């Protein structure tokens, strides 16, 4: 994606856009964002930006992915950081797969995993901040109040003496990325073996992961915890050795007292209290949250003559429909100082975003997004704001505050799959039953 547009003359407070190398970028970010550096003080080895995203995409082998994705050394795509920040769009990835001209069966697993992400986003769209609450009752036999409210220090520091768990902690903190199977194992250990509320683990992941997507993250934690699934997710040593090899167990100080030894029946008996089958009825509070957070996008009712483009963290790539529609409009990205200073983001994710922004012709600021956008509109003589319709409720609140002073037009991206009727979102299987035939037809028709 080549974007050619002029930037406004620099003003005091604009963030630096030119760095001779990554080390200079790192030193600048540590100085500009000390709260993020306090969480993790290094950049991720995963490079940010559309160019890096395209390189990663060219390495994807859908057939190998389908055969080996559950193995830690399998042919996973590692596209999640680029998808999360809009550097690669779900609809764009679907079309890329269609263009491969491979049989549906060779690509179905990768398509279904993209559909999982679309499903999670639809649930987030409905529930908003409600994804931080239990969507259903736990099915562990334990009350929600019996789970701890903080991560144990040995877990946070990678000092549990369990080789697998400590290795997952190190990879999470040191790289900002973790294989999905390792995420599930680590989440299960946090919630079921250490009896910690899933929200504590979800926040921990969001601080460190460069693909920190609240929808996929929180709802996967709820799936593990059993408050958005039919049963709790657990694993045993045999499962770990099958998909991760035996290197962890060979080097583990706890090899002779492994808490994961045993059959699934034995482990479930140790961890859970038998409960009656649950009807998976949604929490009434969640139903109210769903009604209160349905999207209400303004898709062009306001006619703007000279808009500014507000680019946010969900919209850094060409899937953002604004780039081509308004090629001369000035663009702005604002790092939300309040959220960063409250410890919500580490330097690895912030650095990934910053690195991605350096490819775009944007002014970069650090402060209160509402005030910064209003000031930028005045600076450039703009009569309103154009932005990609966001999923994040925090971004929606920024839009609501902006609308008190400026007209804001939200433009939606192309959907991954256009369903004829609103799907039931209690389970992915119901969503997939509607989506799969429509997706399959696109591959056959091509």
C-alpha cells in the first residue's frame, strides 16, 4: 500500500517519525512512554507494519497450517498482530485464500479460524465492556467468589518450577507472542490449577501480547474458564507432550510430582465439583449489555467538505476504507496517554503500533484523544472527523465525546462474511453453520 499525501507543518508535541534504526526507536519510546516501558522495556522481535504483514502472509501455507497448527512447532501463520491492528483485514485474507485456487478442503481449517475471530468480534460488538463479565455461569462447581483476585508472584515472574508454564511466561513477556495452544494451557493453569479469576489472566495477556485483541483474548479466557463454553478446558501431561514434545518434562524440576499427570477424568475429579448439565442460559446482565452496545454507525449522513482522518489502533492498514476515499485529507493517530499511564499496554505492543504508523503519512500525538483530535481539526481547518467504525467500546466513547463538538462519520469495513440474518452467538458452532456454506460457495464460484 503506497500512500502519498503531505503532512501539516510540524508543531510542538508532534511525535518523532524518523529513526535510523530500531534501537533508536526503542530509546525514544522508553523516554516518551515510561509507563509502558515499566511493563516491558524491549521491542518485540515481531516487526510492525504493512510490509512485514505482507511478508508474513507470503509464508502462509494453508494446507500445512490445517495439518499442524496445534503443534508448538507447527506451521502457524503468526498473522494475529497484523489482523488485530487492521494491517491485514479479515475480508482481505479471505480473498487472498480464494485467489490461491486451492480446494476448499485444503483451506477450510484456516478459513474456520478466521471465522472464529469474526465470531469473537461479533460477540464483542454486542456485549461491549460486558466481555469482562462472566457471560454464563461457571461449570466448575466452584463459585465465582472462590477465585483469587491477583496473579501469584511466582506465576507472574515465571518461577513456578513447572518448566512448561515458566517457558510460556518467558515467551509471553519476552516476545509479546504465544502459540494459541500454549495460551490455552497457560490460561487453564491460571484459572483451574491456581484458582485465579480469568479476568486477572486476561489483563496480564493484554499487557504483553502485541496482538492484544480484547475480543479473542477475553472470550478465549471465558471459553477456558467455562463461562462461555459447555465445560472447563483442561489438559494433561500426555496432551502437552503430544503437541509440545518432551523437552519441558525432561528439564522440569517437578517431573516426579507433575500436577498435569493423570487422565482427563482424574484431573477433572481433582479440580472440579460435579455439577448438573447447564442450559447455557446467558446472564441477564449480559443480555442488557448486548442491547446497550449494538453498533450505531453513522455511515455517511454527515456531509463533510474538509474532514480529518482519525486513524485508531484497529485501522492501520488498507482495509480501512478511508484511505482511498479521502486521499488528501490530513490524518492523525493519538496514543491514549491515560490508558498507557494506567498500565494497560506494554512497550512491545506500543512499539509494534508505532513501527506500523511510521509507514503511514500521519501526524502522531500523545495525549487525550478527544482534545488532540479537536485541536488537530482546528490546526488543519477541518469541519469534521472520518474514522473506521471501531469495535472497542473505549473508542466508541471517544467518538461520543467528539460528537459534542464536531460531526463524526464512521465508515464500516467490508465484512468477512455477509450473513442474511443476525446469527445466534451463544456458540461458534451455530455461527459456523450459517457462515460455512456462504464461504464455501465463494471458493467454488471462483
